[in-house]
C-alpha cells in the first residue's frame, strides 16, 4: 500500500500534465518546452561548479581525511545513531547545493543507494536545504544585517532533520 | 564562498594525503572527480529538463495560484502582519507553493519579493523582523512533494527502488517545517507579550 503511494507519486504528476496537454485550452506544450529548456540551462550551468567540487570531494576521500575524521567521530556518531559516512554531506549541506550534490553522489557510489547510510543521506538531502546560503541571500537582498535568531533556529531545524532522518530510516527500512 | 570551500577541501586533502601517504590516490582522484562531475550532470540533466518542463506547464495552468490560495488560511496565522496589510502575503504563499512543487528557481525570486514587501512594515530596517525570520527559516526546511533530482541520482546510482524513500522524506520534511514554524514562533510570542506589558506601564 505504502509502496504503491510512493511509486505512484511521480507518474501521477506526469499523467496530470499529460491530461492538461490533452484537454487544456492554451498551448501548454510550448510551456513545457520553455521549462525544459530552462532545466537544460540549469544543469549545464551546474557543471562548472560541480567539476570543481567533485574534484575537491574526491581528493578529500582519496587522501584518507574523510576516513580519519569518520574514525575519530565514529564513537560519538555511533552513540547518536548517525552513520559516519554522512560526514562530508553534513559538512557541505548548509553552504552549497552543488557541493552537497557532489558529496551526496560520491557517497551513493561508495556505499550504495540502498544501504543505511545511502538511505539516510537521501532523506537528509531531500528534506534539508542550504541553510547558510538561503538565509544570507534572503536577508542581504533587503540589506538586513542583524538576522537575530534566524541562524540558531535554522541550524536547530537542520540538526533535528539529521537526527530524525537517521532514526526514521532505521525504523522504516531495517 | 564556493571558492573558500574548494580551497579548504583541497588543503585538507593535501595535508592528509601527505600524512597518510596517499598522494598517488589523491592525484588519481583529480581526473576521476572531474569525469564523475560530467556523469552526475548527465544523469541529472534529463530529469531536470523533464521536471522543469512539467512544472512550467503546471505553473502556466495556475496550479501555483490555486495551491497558494489553499495554503493562505493556514499561513495567515504565522504571518499576521503581512496578511493584515496585504504586503507580501501573496508572494509568501506563492513562494511556499512553488517550493512544495519543487520549482526552486521560481520560489527564490518570489521569496525575495516577499522579503522586500515585508521590509515596508519593518520598524528597524537593519534588523530582521519576526515574520521575515519565519519565512527564511521555513524556506530552508521546505517541504517538497517530489524530489525529482534526488530520485534521478538514486536511480543513476543503481538503487533497486529509488522511490522507497518518498514517505520517509515526506514525514521528515513536514516535521522539519513544523519545527521551523514552532521555533521561530517562540521568540515572537515572547516579544509580543513583552511589548504589551511595556505599553501597560
């Protein structure tokens, strides 16, 4: 039942748009093409940033830094139930979407998409955002310098997200 | 900021690679990483095109508008000033609806316009207003109904069931959004109380 719901969500959207294209009054296919072109632009624009950050994350992993740091943190991490493989993702997530995409896809390649760490990373990646980046952009756009309790609240929500994701994945999948 | 992240990661890699004697691995990682970036972009690209196209159709068909009308009675409670004055109310609900549909590139300009509108009623323009903070924090915990990019990456990484994470993602992101609303409401609740007692004096 639950499996069907999650498998159906995406086809539902595709079929709904298909129905709009079939019965809609205006020419929605032009809208589709415009949007798809934007999507292409976004992913092409992503590549230069991603090249730099994928190289950096790959170097970090190859140097043994990730492993050493993970080993150092593993007693703590195991105690609170967070897989240590998540470390690069957790460190980059608040700052940059492309850096965390790099960390996320490297992680999936290393431990597999269906392992506990891969599943936890997926839930964290989907339900958190680039906290520092978003808040900086929002407030600097209106020249606000005192962000007051914005950062503490946003980081508290993100911490909650990390712990809850790992807890839920253990409960849900294993 | 990205430059700094890149620099820090490279320096740490160099130092650890030197200490652990993994310099050849580090060297090999450079061309591998660059090639991986292209692989990741290619596995994302098709899905990005498809999804942005579909969402553009939904946006043109007025789905964002309808969704934001559905959300406004609920959002009214958390943005009382914006809704009372009408400044930014539309943009707030449209930005949250766009986030919900996963149209990030539509959500950001809407949210920035909302911030600008709310700034008109901000008593001190250099200090963030309570409602502005709520909007910013809520958008960092944005609920997305279908995380299309993530599903494409999981599929490309060889997951047997990339969609299995959907319900945990919905649960987690809804709870995070609730946490964001709750946490940012606490200081506002107390400051309102404080202002009232001050007035009485």
